[in-house]
């Protein structure tokens, strides 16, 4: 570019010199203007040198400062510059709409027991419950033994040896148990059989309930027994007696052989208490 600018300057200088030479030839035709032409020629040459010196282009500068050229084509896009620094945080945006509910997570560990809360107000009274058992314990029992041999048949056997009769519900003078507490009772008897056969029955209100028969074996002592559960009402009587004539009256007792009769209340009828 510097070389081209120098050529343009020399060309302009030559043009100025040619113009000055032409002017001088014209002037020389007139003798009167010879001196004037000489002076003009000297001034033109001096001005040309000064102009040439002044118009010398600076090698460090483009020629566009002293002579404009045609515009060039646009250059290619340069490479992208490096990312700039992050800007300052903007203002907080508006609250968005709630998202969809996520899947249920795993059950966490049990936390520590919290402090006891204040006492609550009393609740409403509940419904009346069912009738429960009485706190009072009802007792009725007896256990007795035979003291006389061969009791009379068809009448209650009188067991006069008393083992237990705290409530006095058994009457040893009649041989009968009198029910004072309605409920369910258990009765049992264990009889020694000797000298002859035995046939006895347990009675309730003048009616035989169960029968027991034992056939005596000569020169031997046998046992006859029976037991039963009965429901009794207040005033009912229970006893044991020999059934039939005297041929079946082998009930026996002595100082080493006993015949016993017993009974006790299992549970009372709560509707009557």
C-alpha cells in the first residue's frame, strides 16, 4: 500500500511540471513576459518540490488519509468472544402453581415420644353395660358320712357323720339337703357294700333321678357310687335312699369303711340375685 501511494504522488508532481512547462512556452512567445515566465517557472518548481515533500505518505498510515479509494468488500465474521461474567441475580419471580403429587416415600423411623399433653375434658357417659356377676360369693356345700349299718329302705338315709356343713343346708335329722340358693349343683355318693346287694337312688322333690346297683360278692367288700349335676330352685330337697325291699340294703359303714354323700353349688342363678 505504501508503494502505491508513492507512485500516485510522483504522477501528480509530473502533471504539475507539464502544466508549468506549457505555461512557460506560451509566455516565451511574448518578449515582454520572459522575465515573468522565468519567475513563474521557478516558483512552480519550488512549489512542486514542497508539495511533493508535504504529500509524501506516512508508511504507518493508510493512503485513505490523503486519497480515498474504492470501498472494499465486507470482511468475514470474527470468532466468538469469550463468555462474559455472570450478571447479578434478578428479582424473585412470582410463585408458580403447585406441581403434581409425587410418589409416597418410605416410612421413616419412629420419632421420640413427645411430652405429655394437657388433660382433656371429660367425655360423654357411655351406654349401660350388661349385668355382671355379683361381687358376693354364694356358698352352699356339704359332705357327710354314714354311722349306722343297714339303713331302712324306701326312706332317706340319715348321714350323721358331718365332714362339712358350714351353711347348714344339709339336715342330718332328716338326711335331706335343702336348696337355699337357686343354681346348678353337683352331687355324689360313694357307698361301701357288704353282706348283701345294694340298690340306691338319688331323689329330687320326691322323684328318683339316678339309680345305682351293686351285686355283693361273698367274702368281699364292694363299692357303689354315682354322681350328677342338677339345677335346683329355692326350696328343692335332695336325698339318697335304698330303693326296694330289704334284700337290696347292703349299705355298710364301720370304723374303717365309710359310706359318704356330698353336694355343692357350682354357680348361682344371677337373675334371682
